[in-house]
C-alpha cells in the first residue's frame, strides 16, 4: 500500500516538474532583459535598473548591485518603454543645485578646515542635502520619468499636489500634441518613500547614465 | 458687448481644452497604451533562446563581477566599502569631492572638484606618498604656480598611504579628520589613518573601484 502511494506521488511530481523546473522556457521579456543588461554589464560603467514590479531602482555595475532605492508607487501614461538601456539625455529640476565658485586666495569650501562649529556646518560645498526632491529624467524619444517623494512637509506636499493636478491636465494635452506631431510619448511617475531617497537618486544619476526600465 | 465677446471666447476656449483633454485620455486609453496592456514594457523583436542558452547568458552576466576584493565609494554618503562579492568586509567614513568650481583669474582654465564616478582600478599603491601639487593648488591659494618642480613637493598632505586610481586621483589620508563624512575634497577620496592602513593592506593592485 505504502509503495503504491509513493509511486503515485512520484508520478504526480514527475508530471509537474517540467512545468515548474528549469525546463520551463524563458519568456521573451526575461530573455531580452538579460541580453540588455549584459550589453551594459560588459562595459566599465554604472547603470540603473528600474524594476516597476519589485518597486526598486538599482544602481549596478558589472551585473552586481551597488545601491538600491525603494519605490513607494508608480504610474505609467502613454506608450510602452523599449526593454533596453536608455541613456539619460537630461536631468531637470525646478531648483537645480548650484555649485560654488572658489575665490582664489580666500578660504574656499574645499580648502577650509572646520575649526569652528559654524564652519563645520557651512562649508559652501555641494552635498546630498542640497539636491532637489522633485525632478524629472528625460530619456529622449518622449520618455520622461518624474520623481517625487512621499512627504509630510508643507511645501513638498504642495508641489506634489500641484504636479499631480497639472498632470491630469498636461498629460492628455501633450498626448494629443504628440500624436498630432507623430511623436512617441511616455510619462512615468515614480513616488519614492522619502525625500532622502529622492535626493540620493538625483545625486546618483548623471547625464548619459544608461537605464533599463522593466516590469 | 465686450463682456459678451470675452464670455464667448472664454467659453469656447474652455470647451476646446476640455475636448482636447478628453481626446488625450481616449488616445492614451485606446491607442497608445494598447500594446502595453499587461506588459507596460515592450520586449521588441528577439530571437528565442533555449533555457540552456539563457542560463549561459545569466552566467556570463554574473561572471562580469569582480572575483576578489573590490572598493565601492558612495560619494553622497561619504562612505567607502571594501567588499567581497556582496559581503562588506570593511566600512569607512571618507570625504569626497566638494563640487566647487575654480577659475583661473584672467586665464582659460577651469577646474570642477568632483570625485570621478564609474569603474576604476587600483593603479598604484604608495607608502608615505608625496603630493606633487598641481597648478590649481596654487591658484586656489591666490599664488602663481611655480616653475621650480621642487616647490610643488608636499610630503605631508596625503597621509601614510595612497591608492591611485588614475588621472591624478587617489584614496589617501588626511590632516582634516574633522571633515570626514563631508564633501570637501578636490576630487580625491580622503580616509582617516586607521581605516586607510587597513584598506591599504587589504586591497591588492589592480582591484576594481566603483564610485557613484
């Protein structure tokens, strides 16, 4: 009786293994994703991978993850995004961080020792806190990723509300304009869990940085 | 009369905008996002591979990663990590580039003090390194760059060790330990003496450095 049960269980397992095991054929997007990443991983560069399903943004090099940022929520409007490395054409923010010009002969930010508490706080250098929390990443061909943080602070919340409301109006109108001009249009709205995450992402993104957006 | 014209203009404009918005919504709903339904991302044309070929691709991807110790520098957080695969072997607080700009008075040269980002490798390992001060170091102080090479030699600023990673950039020691954790350098990565000694002895020549 026991041997018969083992045989039946074995037969069922044998039938289900090809479906769940390694013999399962990879889907076209999975295969394309690996191919696209391999193209970037072969080069001595860092690149970004925005995984919408797992809600993560990963900064990678040579196939390994250097840093990740979580995504609280996302929304896509318009055409789908091609599954390949897209170079960043332009990073823009309402208030872009400004670099300090050193005056020769005066103690500048980089050549100043912090001997007082005031100096230690105010070095006049570009740091993470100076980065914007609302910004957009233009990958060309009509693909624009907008980044904003989840926040409880008054002004960033107001900007979030304004941006959300303006999208209700601007997205349909730009869609009509894009179709009229026979141009492609994709708007991706990413909400990050904190302002620090948004600032970190702005810092990490450089012009020309390749990004693979996938789901 | 003018009031009537204004009202009509406003009314027609509002109807036009609302109409265009509805048209935009319809276009997005029924035309643009149609191919994205359930996918959001298009894979494009790709020749189907067998599972074994895909496994080979994944293996090739994984084999790109360094097989020995490597350094990762987070310039935003001013942190340096020595890693083996994904395991952090050592973490240190560092100082990275200030992002400041220096322009030569009356000249055409301009320097941006950023730590370079990307993939590098350890190209030199120096004990008691000497800094050959470049022109910007004098210009920043309001001095004229000297013609005499010996006037450029500085034996104190770089600390006990330095790891070069190309184009004059180093991971080196610092006199300004109070500023560790801040973005204050001219592009090099400054490390405190105890951490630097440990990193210097851990990392062999040729090790990869990833800076972001």
